[in-house]
C-alpha cells in the first residue's frame, strides 16, 4: 500500500497528511477490519479431533518492478515465517500457492500460548525486535524468530505483530485497532520521522510486555543476541510520536 503512494509521500513533509491519505486506502481498511475480527498474525486451526493446533500464515510477494523474483519470494517467505512466530507457532513447512503467494504452516505446542497481535492494556511497553540489514535481501537470522517463539512460550510477551511493507505507522494502527488503544512512541535519531513511520522498516516485529515481563524479556533477548529497541508505551487511545499527535485510534477505524 505504501509503495502505491510513494510519489505522493515524497511530495509532502506533513506527517498528518500522509497518515490521512494512507488510512483512506481500501487495503488499509480491509486489513484493519481483518485484525479487529481476528487479532492474530496467523490463522489458527485445530485438527485431528483437536489434538493438534496449527498456525497458517499467508504473504504475497511484492511487485517485481522493485525486486527480482528470487528476492520477492524471499521477502514474502520472511513475512510468512514472522507471522507464524508472532502467533506462537513453530515452523513446519511453506508452500508456494502460485508465483507470488506464500503459505506457511506451523505447529502450536500449547494452545494457551497462542499470542494476539493486539495491544492489550494501557501502560504496556512497546519494543521493536529483530533487524533486517539493507544488504540482506530480506533474509533473516532464524535465531530472531526462535527467540520470539521462546519468549512467548516463557510468557514474556503480551502481544506480537509482524511489521509489514506498509511501514511502522500502519502496523502500529493494526495493533491498536482491536482493543481501541493507542501508542506514544519516540522517533529514531538515525532516520527522519517520515522515513521512520512510513518507509521500509528495518525491524521484524512489534511486541508489547507488561511490567512483570519487561526485565526478563530484555535480559532474555540480550542473552540470545537478538536486537531489541525500546519504542514507547501503549496509551488509552491517543496516537503520538514525540510531541506530535495523530489524534485517536477511533479516528482511523472505519465506522
């Protein structure tokens, strides 16, 4: 979606204007409705008379105008695997549905550990996890996804959501919408705010933790050598980047 508006984004420095026209897009409205109705990165299905619980995630390769076919498939595969991990599913296999779409299948060992992508409560702390280097062609270190899974199994994460190609701002709105919560975040000194919010994110996922989880989670990720960045905290509904308010989450949810 962001790629569709790249030229328009480049023509303005007004972050509020960019947020407004992006969230008027039909694709955004569809994704928000999807997550409100089913707040998980992967679909969850029970098979074998309920003995097994599976996670099924889907991703679509980006336009070949920007990437060669191999890189496009790698990007889609990375997204599908990240969605599985954020739901608490251990990867089993992937399938190319066609030239562009990737399905990934994972096993959820404990259905009590199924993790929502939705922010849970005001005051929870928001972190960015994982890192995709510019020269990596979207390939990721499996250690990062394994660490997310282990943290979920250790009850160290309240919510987890992959960051899509639509950028950090849209991904945050998706986290906020199901429970009508907001965010108060700090920008990245290495990037202009426009690039930070609406450009391609170098991080894999957004996670939240409560007070009792936070220290253990940060220590665990440090020991696993997984990059983690403090982003901000969950609010009652207002959306803020530093001193700039984007309004409230209800302003971005279709009636």
